[in-house]
C-alpha cells in the first residue's frame, strides 16, 4: 500500500514538473514566435496625416522583421474617441494595437460627453512613439523679437494681444492657455477652424501670434514670412536648435502633441514585450528618424512604465488647464 502511494506521488510530481516545463516552453514559444498572423494598428487619424504616414513607414520595417503584414486601420473622428473605441472592441489576442494621440487619452474623456473608456481600466501602455512640439510663431515683421517681448506686451495690455489656435479645446489652444497661466498674463485667444486659417489670420494681422506644431508653420518660416519666437518642447529637438525653449522664459510652459502605442488590457505579456522592443528599435532606425523629422515629429520610445508615468503627468497638466478654462464635457 505504502509502495503504491509513493509510486503515485512520484508520478504526480513528474506530471506537475512536465506541466511546468510545458508552460514555460509555451510562454517562450509565444515570446519568440509572436506575431504568427497579421498585426493591425488602429490609427485615429485620416490617411496622409503625419502620424498615419509615420506608422505606415514604421509598419514596413516591422513587416520585414516579423514576416507578417502590418495593417494600418484609420478610424478618424471624435478627437480620437472613435479610434479608442475601435481598439477597445477588438480582440485582446495581440493582433490589434493602437497608434494614438495623447489628447485621446489625456483630454478627450474630460471634454467629450459620453466617453465610456477609462485608460487605466481598459488599456495598457506599450511605448511612447514620438512627440510633436508646439511652437509660438509671429509674422516676420512682428515687433516682438523674443517671447519675453511678447509676454511684456501682453502684461501691459491684458486680453488685448490676440493669439490664434486651430480650435477651442484643441491641444494648441490648451498649450496657449498653459503659456498664459504659467506667465501670469491674459491673451485674447482666438479660435479658428484649423492651422491654415490661423496662419492667414496671423499673417494678415488679425492675430499677433499663433500656436501650433512646427510642421504646420514650417513652410512659412522657411520662406521668411513668419518667425518662431519659441518652441514649447521640453528639450531641444534636432532641427529646432535655432528656436529658444519657451520654458526658459516661462517656467512650466512646455507643451506638445504626442503619439503612443497602446493595447487593450488582456493582450498577452509576451506580445506586449516584443511590440515594445521591436517598435522601439524601428523608431530609432536612421531612415525612420529622418522621415519622422520630415513630418515634424521626434521619436522618443521608452518603457511601458515610462509611458504610464508620462500619461499620468500629462493628464494632471491638462486637467488643470481645462479646469482653468471651465471646459466641461459636451
């Protein structure tokens, strides 16, 4: 009887050990073999936009690396909410990721009524992909030579110095308000339907300065029709070295758009880890960096933990601005 019990016990131990080895092998296989099917990136932007072009360019590199097609699925509209919902409604099997704008995470849930996703509850961060610095731009013949000049003029005449942005509640509008809050001055903020209209208003003298990303104004700056007073980046980016950082004149005045790779909660850890590694490597390839700069974006991959912290800080910053503006969901 005792001999039989020991025999069964030994067999059970061997079975458990085999199961553990099998599980470890399976996990390792998942890690090394993923992806075994096409990978889809949901992109909440229209085709041809800067982030769309960037992820398509990176997608070619990932296809070469993985031997699997990378599909870009454009879901524009709703300030990124439509795309976020598409990711949320996708299977959590590692076949779908999001290449999304930061405002869809940090701002949209606070300004759009009916947003039913919560980032921390429903998604996981994979990696920050790139940032898109905002710049403060004036006409070439503007009397303001520095950001300090502009701030001084606005202080002398509160709410009389017009600043253009591409729409109420847009990231450039919030960036202009952040500059106002951090400098302690009140601008007269004027909202236009888009960057082209902001440029026309600023060149035409209806507004004294505009806030938008550098790629929007680059043609006019390089053509000598406009000047950049300052970049709102948090650090000097390649190609923007000639522009002073706004936060040197106005501490805390750093603002920029950003794009990140995210996934629905529940995607296997091995797929998340491989996506983080491979996306990070692809973003830093010389030709990808060059293409990114051409689009006005600057690669900045990192760890999921870094992205989580980044999102947390970003949400606090913009919630403070939204509270200041008294913008509620509508």
